[in-house]
C-alpha cells in the first residue's frame, strides 16, 4: 500500500553565496535528488542568485540556469552573462545581491515563498568575516540561512541564532563540523533533556590522514605533499596543520551543543607541526597512536574549557581506530554517558549533503506552506 503524502509542495528560492567546490557539488546533489526531494519531502527549488569571488554574480527572481552556471564556472567564464538585466540593476557584492533579491521577491507573484541563503565561502580564522556579515544581512531581510562555514558558528553562533529567532527565520549550520554527519541535529532532535558536559573527537580529516600516512612510514612533509597533490589539502595548509580548523570546529561545538560563547582564539591550540615520524612510530611500538584531538569540558564553576592538541591514545581508544579521512566525536552527557557519532570517510559529497539535510530540516520547521 502506497503512502499518500498530503503535504503540499513548497518551492524554496535559493541564493548561493560562494560557488566553489562545495557550492557546485550542492547544486549537483539538488539536481540528482530532485525527484526524491519532491516526493519524500515536498520540496521544489530554484536558484535565484549566485555570488562568487572570481566569476562574478547573477540574479534572476524567476530562476537561474544552474547547469549553465556550472559550465561557466568550470570554464572560468563569468556568471554575469546569466544575470537578468531587465530590472536595470546589477548588484556589486554578496550583501547587495541578498538585498536585491529580497526586494525582488516582495514584488514578485510569489512573495511568500521561503528565501534561503546558502553560504559556503571559505573560513576566515581571524574574525569569521565576511561570512558572519553575510548571515546577518540575510536574516535582516527575512531570509533563512544554511551554511557549511565554521566562522559564523565559531565566532557568533548565539548572536546569530537569537537574531534569527527574533525575525522568525532559521540559521542552520550542520556542515560546519562533521560534514554530513548530523551531530547538531542528533542532539537537538533526538536527545531531549540531555545536557552535553563535554566532548572529545578527531574533527580534521586532513591532519588525520597525514598522521595515518606518517604511521605508515612517510615523513610529515611528504604526507602533506601527498594530500595537496590529491586536492584534499590547500596549498597553504596552515589552517589544518597548525590546528586552526580544529579549533574553529571546537568553538562551534561548544557554542552549539554546550551553549557556550567562545571563539577559536580562546581554544588552547597545538598543531601537528612538531609531531615527527619517529615520535609516531615510537608511540606505535608502545601500543599507542597519536591523534589530533579536539576536546571541551565543563569545570565545577560551569565554565567551558576547549583544547586542540596531539594526544597519545591507546589502541583500544575509539578515537585511535579512526584512520585516514575518518572523523568522530564522543559526546559526554549527563544521563546517557558517552555517545559516539562519526563518519568513515570525508569529502565534498558529505559536506554538500549537510546543506541538503539542513534544507530538509528547514522544510520541516515551516509549519505554514506558502503558495507555489
């Protein structure tokens, strides 16, 4: 017997701020999963705006040709040719694009369709900008926000989620820490009444792969070069190697799961730069593995202390069993003890899926269905 879904279809208008590897993979995922989104989650979608760093920007309130946008971007051509010039206005930057499309929507034939800003720009470890300002701008015009950027959650999560709540929109950031693994949704949706007392985990897949390769006999420089050649590590891998990426994720976990108000700069941080092949192999011979561990705990005065550092773990520690591109977090709870959640591989598809997951979460939150 087939289930009859009585939920009306909802068309969601998307503004993509950032159209790099993650943003492009997200669009490909939307296209490949289009029928499933419609039949299972009552979602249809249109991309009405795209802003990029190197390929211009385009807007069309009636929907852009996303397949052509992918072609233009990959051919290093400008997206400006896709812009609807009939209004006589061409926004100059992401904030302008968001405001322009919000205004266009109010004047359109479907002003009540949800407007969602999908933010996938790169992390700025100093201040979390301009991503945080993009989120503020979106909320200010009544748009929902989903993002994979660690910056907004690591620097201003409580401010942004409170602002979104006051406006009546959602700010979702599932992909900021464990790619597509729903650690935030897991706690929020399935652990009612649970208090997170602390956590420890391996949250940076790049450094975990480097440490795995070093255990196999490569030195640190060769392991990093291998990652860069594969396109996994950036040419400037200091965010990973120096522990900044893990510190940003630690701050995000503290802010979202433990109601903290910290930043990456408040996290006690040591990277893997000083970890040599000899140190790793000596630990292995003694029945241990070295992992870059992100952790946080509450003190007796209810303060939260965060730390990122290489830890020597016994082989039977669950985190020691994470090889290569694996990630996992062990949550310490007040009622259920320790709970582990993780993934055995990490990549673009997992990060893009986090955006798709947040889009479905947003659809479930919207209790009134606008016209389509």
